[in-house]
């Protein structure tokens, strides 16, 4: 799906269904099930590589998985995460790395954080690279946050995320992705900017939703070397496979639930 087709979907007030994807088999199946945007997320560090977080993921990993996804989904809009260390320092380095991901087949690159990162986003966009800004809980800063914690709960925290979203919107990002923020804050942000918002743990009022594929299928049980029974899925995830007979059926059920606004419900929101 081209960015123009996505615009027309937004114009008719249809929710965007986004899903993470890391290979061609799932890419093909997800597109056939109606997914609008595939996110080659650096969550692959956790769900594929078995790490505790996304901090060991490399540019090579992201290029490899982007190429694999593109092979299965040539006509779908593909967003790829810029991994930690690939964009936060020199703007020129950020651009060179973004171009590598675009060359691998990404339509949009995603970067985490506001503040100084707004200048990087602006620079990439001026050089012709579409950018998604990831705000709220940003997994590459998990150590700074002291763990997987909801962001924007205090007035000050909420204001800071809102201001970052406004700044990112002004420089022309394609999407603002909001992770693990109160639903009320995501609603305010969505109403305050013209840029579409994509939520994960951000309530029902975002322009679209994203989930990690393994969470949608209920098959992620945490770090590779820890017992599965010690793992508790985050509140915002939902196993769509348990009531379906196939993986494609589960992805279709997710798409439908996003489009008809039954997911996420209050139990999946903060
Ligand atoms: O890497 C990823 O999968 C993500 C989602 C959690 C939005 O960034």
C-alpha cells in the first residue's frame, strides 16, 4: 500500500492496522489478511534473537529483515526501525543509515524519542526520507526508564510527550507512534496534531494500532533463557489466535477488531 493509499484510508476515517513482521512468509500472509502497514521492528531483538531488550540489534539485522519482508510484500507500506546507535549522534550518519534501510526496501524509517531527535527527523525528511516518530515508552531507552513503564502519567510527563508530538508533526513526520501512554493523553495528542497517530498500549482513539506479531499470536514467552511460566504478557497485548483456526484467521481478526474499533478495549489500555 502506497503512502497515498494510506492517506485516502485516513481521509475516510478508517483505522490503520499495522503489525510487526520480520520475514517473507508472515509478510505475504499478513498482507493477504488485510494489514495496511508492516513494521520491521527492532523488537526482533527480543522475539527472534531472544534478548531481554532491543539494544543489541544492528543495522545489518534491520537490512536483512527488511529485505525478507519486502520479498513477501512488495505492494505493502513497510516501515523499518532504525536500531539504537544508528541515528542519535551525527545527522549525516543518521541519513546514511536511513538510506541503507530505504535501499533495503523500507518506505518509512522509525526513530525513537523527541527533544533533540526532532532535528534529526527534520533533517531526514528534508533529504526525502519519510519518518515515523516513536514517543511515550521508547524501548531503546528502557534502561533510562528503569524498565517497561507507562510514560506520561504525570502532568509534566504528559506535557513533554504532547510537545514532542507537536514538534514532530510540525517537521512533517508521516506518523507519530505512541507506546504505553494513558489513553486520555493519546486522545489529546491525536486531536492536537494533523499527523496520524499509531498506538500500542495507547487506547482506542489513535488513528491506527500496531501489535507485535508474536503477541497477536500469543506465542511470545519472554527472554530465551527464562522459563515461559515466569513471563506475563503486557496489558496491551491480545492473543487473537485463541478463537481462530489459523494464523491468517488470527491476523484477519486483529485487522477487523482495529477497523471496527473493538481493539484495544479498556482492559488493554492505561
Ligand atoms: O520494534 C517494535 O516492534 C516496535 C513496536 C513495539 C511498536 O517499535
